[in-house]
C-alpha cells in the first residue's frame, strides 16, 4: 500500500514542476516577444559619428566687369535736346561736346533781364537829373532823399548785372554736355527734341584706371576664409568668342554691409528661419586687355582656421533660439540594451552649407548622433537603430 502511494506522490511533484517550467517558459517567451513587438513600434533612426577636423569652406561667386571710372551725365538745365553728336560705343576725348541743348527760352529770359538793366540805367539818369535840380533849389531834405534814391538805384543795377552774369554763365555751361574724361559712351538715353526722362543722358566709362566687379557672400564665410580689404584674389575670366579663359590677379578694394538673407540651418519641420549677415565685396583688376563687359568668376576653397566636431547640417535641429543634435544613449538591461535619444545643446556653430563645426559640452567624436528619424523625436525617446 505504501509502496504504491510513493510513486504517485512523486509523479504529482514531477507534473507540478513540469507545469511550472512550462509556465515560466511561456512568460519568458511573451516577455521577450512583447519587447520585440514594442521595439518594432519605436522610431527608426539612422546615425552618424561626428568627426574632429577643420571645416571645408568654399566661396563661389561671379559677375561682370565694368570700368572703375564711370560717370552718369545728367541734363542739369532741364532743356530739350537739340542735337546728339555721339553714338553708343563711340570713343570720346576729354572736353568733347556730346549733346547740344535748346537754350532758346533761357536766351529770351536773358534778353528780358538785359532790357530791365537798360531801363534801370535810364531811371538812374533821371534820378541824377532830379538831384541836380534839387541841389540848385537848396532844399537839404530833398537833397538827402535824392542821394538815397541814387544809391538805391546803383544797388539795383549791381544786383541786376550779377543776375545777368549768372544767366550768361549758365547758358555757356549748360548749352552743351561735354565729356569729363577720355572714355567710351556705354549708354545714350538722350533723344533729340525730347526732355530728359529722369535717367542719365549719357553714361561714360573708362578702363584706364582698371575694371571692377562685386559679389555678395555670407559675412561668416568671408571671415572664415580670411577675406578682407587688400586681400589678393585670383579671378577667372570666362571664355567668350575670341577670348580664351584665363586667370588674372585681383584685389579686394571694399567690403560693405548688404541686406541680410533669411535661411534655416537644418531645414526640418522644427527649424527656425533666421537672418544671415551678408557683405558686398568689391574687387578691382588692373589689366590693359580688359575693357569691361567680361564675365568673371571666383572659386576659393580653404579649411577653417578652427578645428572641431563636424556634423551634417541635416542632424542639427533648431527650436526657438535653441540649436541641438540628438545623440544615442545606450541603456543596458536584463532583457537587452535600449537606445535613447538625448538632446545635446550647441553653444556655437559655423556652417559651409552642408556641414557645421559645432561646440557642445557633452558630445565626443566616438559617439553616435541621429541623422534622420522616421518620426519626430523628443529628449528621452527610445529609438530603434537602422
């Protein structure tokens, strides 16, 4: 009887152990399976590692050469153009007459003023005759009055003579438009028989002092490349009909402020547009073969003076005034490792349009940062590495 019960008891214990093991196995299976399912729902990210090096800066710009000496000659008189004596493209000498103006109205006005002066002279003679008569009569009060009238008449004549001299000078100066220096008529807006439309009548240029062009670039880029006033630049003359491509040394003559451009660093949904300071750079060249009108371009590439962590601009986010990247933080656990996105604030940065050199307090060269994510991220989100 006892021998029969012992094996039965052992069988029950065995079945209990087996059931417990099966239950534990099922729990473990569903635990791991649920973790796997959860990981499949996490945002999928691609990563890159920042690299410690210098940032490659590139400047590409172009323009059209124009003579350094250029003057826009205006119609100062406001008179109609009577005759045009030059054509566009014509070479002219200093002092050469370019246009003649119809000064008829001004000449008639001058004649009226001359007639007025003659009338004043006649009136002055009358005053002098009256003075003689008054003097002979001996009336002291009338004598003083006559003297005052004579002096006032002299002043009026002097004023009128000065007005006439000014009108004659204006006629001599504004009846014709003359070239202030040797040059080429590059633009002729004047029309015979017409008043000025507000534009310069003639644009005259000369390449004797060299040629120039200007371009606009980011102020930060110019600083990074070390471009300043007096800096030599190699300028490429673009090939044209009868003119081969060649390089000519130029020099930065002036750098002035330009209107800021609006741009975004990351270009993502959370990026914020900001104003980027611009500078206009004037470059001068001295070469006798250059006359103006040639197309030119500049290609300049240099590494930045500063060395630091380089990251793609695509990895940089900006929210309000904050710029940051997400780095991967690995958290070890009994059921496997988890990966978490952590914000790393950027203190300062400089970009070349594709990459940026950044300064942070908690990012190193051997760490991974998130380049792209299948979903928008926040600090502390778990992610799945692609």
